[in-house]
């Protein structure tokens, strides 16, 4: 665990040192401690530092959200988006971008990643969360909740498709770029909000470590050891939604991190015990997203590739590995 | 009655002028042959042959040929009816705002029966026609209302292809009798080549002389001003262009339409080393580095004020040019619903666009000039 933490710190520094423009390591350090030229300082303090901090927060939050969903639904392929939280956030963004056109009548580029889009995404994710909770209170069977969540996600995607169909190219492009995920355009006040939401979500998640372990033993067992299933479900759904919804609001729908990272943590530590798995997943999530961010700037020459393409390319082999049953992870549920 | 009489006279005039031109081709001054665009017009004895090379993006090697034959002539042997347009056209659908601008400049806007994307149109006459129902919005691509297109019975649908149109929805119109012309004006990299497309509209609407005269005077004024700037400007201020989308900044190549305009207006585009057919995504970080040395910023997306830019990405507010307030957008002439004359009439008036840019980049050369398309942000 300490090793993972150390790795996170190393990658954090590496992420600061590498970027889409060339800057020598001593210059980065100077800028970081406020003694470099003003231009360098802006690049480091306004571009690289917020991006690296966002990678840590978003990586940890998405991964833990995925872990909670996998355990709650006892399904190795569950992730933050199975309940439609990401889709809900996407709907909020689509509503702002694609239908409120007079506010964003753009000719070419647009500058719009201000609070409007973030609040819309948050509202969308929150609305979906409330619907899922309402279903969850009425339905005893957790699989029903899963199915309702997935249906809801599909229905929302259809609505978004419809809006895309009727929108113009510029809006479409803006929306598509949003869906590619983005760690790089988040201001410090926004990072503060993301950090608060992540802290709240993680705090709730960490208090649920024991019930989560009990759920793995089956519902009947959980009841006998005094876990109140309905209440536990609601708390877990709330925590997972706050985490995933906030990250999606600030960074767009980050692909695969939520599904893949919990498995990586299980592989690394060879355990299903959430007391270890929870911090391990959070750290591994931060590590992977930092790594993805470093890779996304690799083409050099000022180009970047969208972070989602990188996380998917890391995530897909992991998911394949699970499906092929090589590690038998599925049996741990 | 008067209308049809007028048409007959026009057609007859064209016919005779064709004949004359066929005989004395050299006698007629070529409008402007210095710019090789994608449009080639060849004058044959009884018709015009119009060739569009590379009609859409990444279409090298592809050519589309049309024959413009006067209404009362017989289509010459060996020419397919499918590739023939009878001129002058009486009813047209214009899919792009640039087509509308050219029709308007020629005084041929009454021939427009349909347009696409009513909310993005600036022209007040066309908007009035839309409100009264004399002009209809036929939609675009996936939402193209094919039944409406057919029911309008246009002589021609002036369209544009973003990609190979055979994969798109517009191609489904083949077989309905509607002729679809893929106009490539928006792909022209030189502002004057883009303007030259007005000559096609001149032929189509029987206003050849007028079109040629507009093009000649516009290109003359453009070249004159560009030459004056080359002579008189003592510096080349560095220009930042465009705006980011999230963390991506699509950078226009220097040989693009706007890149040429900046160059001709005596500016030094900060990506002057980048050429190619398409915009390239760069990280905001890397653009920011170059932007730190820029003197002024044009076309910052949809932003209407400096504070809007700062709200979108606070980092941009720390640029020196931003602190000096040297930011101009191309949104002086816009409608409430998003129509922008920059994408409309400016295509026919690159000389005025250049004048705007010279007054921004070299205010000392144009003291007291009030910009037409551009506006300084506050």
C-alpha cells in the first residue's frame, strides 16, 4: 500500500514534469516554488498542477465508485455508469449545449467549460440518482435495481441522441469533445468543489467497509450479522453517485476507470477485503489516471490525445482479462 | 407575363453573348486568373462547362462537371441531361449562407425558394421570406426534408459536401429530378478564390456581367490594400487566432482562409509555421506558450466580452494581450438566433474583411476607421 502511495507521488511529479510543451525539470521546480519566469509559472501552476490534482481526485473517485457498484450488485462488470449516473450527467450537458442554443450561439470555437455545464451535469446525475434510489427503496431484489439503472441509461442515451440529431455541427462537436473526457480545463475553485465532493463520497464509502464485506457473503448472511440492507443500499448508491456524478460533471464521462481499477486492486493485493481494497482502489485509480494523463501528452509537439482513448486502451485489456476468466476474479462475488 | 418576357430576353442575351464569346474569347478580359481555385468555368459555343475540382474535403482527384445550357437551346450531343443545368435558373435552394450572400449581391435573392438552417441566417430579406413562408427551411443532412425539397421543384439545389456526399442523405435525392450542385466555396483557402464563386452564381442567374464586375472590383480593392500594407507597414504584430474547446485548441493552418487574411493584413500569425488542409488539435498549454508573445487576438469563439473569456478559462486572462484588451471577435453583425454576417456577406466582400483586419493589426494605416464585421471586446 505504501508502495502504491509512493508510485502515486512519483507519477504526480512525472505528470508535472511532462506536458505538451517542453520544459526542463529544474525550470518546472523553480516555477513550482515561485522563483521562475512568469510564463513558466503560469504553465506549471495554471496548467500542469491543476491537471495532475484533477487526475488524482478523479481517478480515486471513479475507481471507488466502481468498486462500490461491483460489490453492491455483485457483478464484476458493474461500474459507475451502470446506474445511468454518467448518462444523466451527459443529459444535463446535452440540454445545456444542444438546446439552450441562444446562450451558446457559436461560430467556431467555444469557451464554455464554466460552471454552467458543470451544474447541469451535476443536476442530471443527481436526478438519476434520486430515481434509482426511489426504485431501490421499493424493490427488494438488487438485480431489478441494476436492470432499471441500465434501462434508464439507455433511455437517456436515446434522448441525447435525439438532441444530437437535431443540433448543428458546432454544438455536436462541443458535445462530442465533452464525451471524450478532459482533465485539463478545471480552475482551482472547481478543483476545490471536486475535492469536497470526492472527500464526502470517499468518507461515506470508507464507513461502509464492513457492510460491503458482509454483502460479499450474501444477503442472508448480511442480515444475520445485523446489516440493514435497504439502508446500506441507499448509502452505497448515494456515495457512488456523488463520486461518479461529480467527476463526470467536471471531467466528462471518464471511460473504464471505474470498471477496471477495482479489478487491478484485487489482483495486486489478492484480496476481497474492502478494508484493504478501498484504499488500494483509490490509490490505483489515481495512479492509472496520472499515467493516462502522462501518456495523453506523449505525441509531443503540442498535441494531446483525449484522455478517454488512453484509459479505454488501458481498461479494455483488463476487462478482457476478467471476461476470459484467467484470474477467476468473477468467483469472488 | 413581364417576368417571362424578361427571362426570354435574358436568355437570348446570354445566348448571343455565348456566341460572341466563342468567337472572340481572347477579347474578353479574364476576371482574375491569378488565383487558382477549385472552380473552372469554360465558355463553349452554346454552353458553359463548369468544373469543380475537389468538391469536398479529402477529395483529391475528384472532379464534378456541369453543363450550363441556356433554356431555349438544345442540349448539345454527347452531354448528359443529368449533368445539365438550364440557365437562367428560376428557383433555387441554397444550403449555405455563403450561397445566399452571393445571390443577394447579384440581386437574385427572389430566386431563392429554400434554405437550410433558418436560425443561422443573417440576411433580413431571406428571414422575412422565411417568416412569410415564401422561402422554406429544408433542413440539413439527417434532418433534410426530402419531400419538401422535391415539392419546391427547384431548378437547382446548391449544396456543399463536408464528406463524400454519396454516403450522405442529400444523395438520396438522385432520381427525384432535383439537381444537386456541390459547391466547394467554403474549402477555398484564398479569400479571393472564395469570392470568385460569385461568377458561378452570375452564370446560373443570368447575371454574368454583374458577377464579373463585382469580382473584379472586390479583388482589385483587396490586392490594392494588401499591396499598400506590404509597402507601408513597418512591423508585423503577432496574432493569436481562435479559442479552445475544453482542453483542446483546434489550430487553423496558416494557409487557411483566415491565415491568408492575417498575412495580407500585415500580421504575423503565431502558427505561421503550420500548413496543411485541416485544423490540428493542440493542447491549450502549448498554444498558451505561443500566445504569451502575441500582440492581439482575433476570433475568440463566441465570447462577447473579456469577462466571458475569463469565465470560460481563467488562464487566458493572464495573457498580456488580454490584459491590454487587444481582443476582437467577428460578431459585430449577428442576429439573436445566431446568424452572423461574417459567414455570409463577408464571403462576397473579402476586401472589407481585409480592411477590418488591417485596421485591427495596423491601426496607424487606417486612422478613425470603424470596423464592419469586427468588434473589440470590452
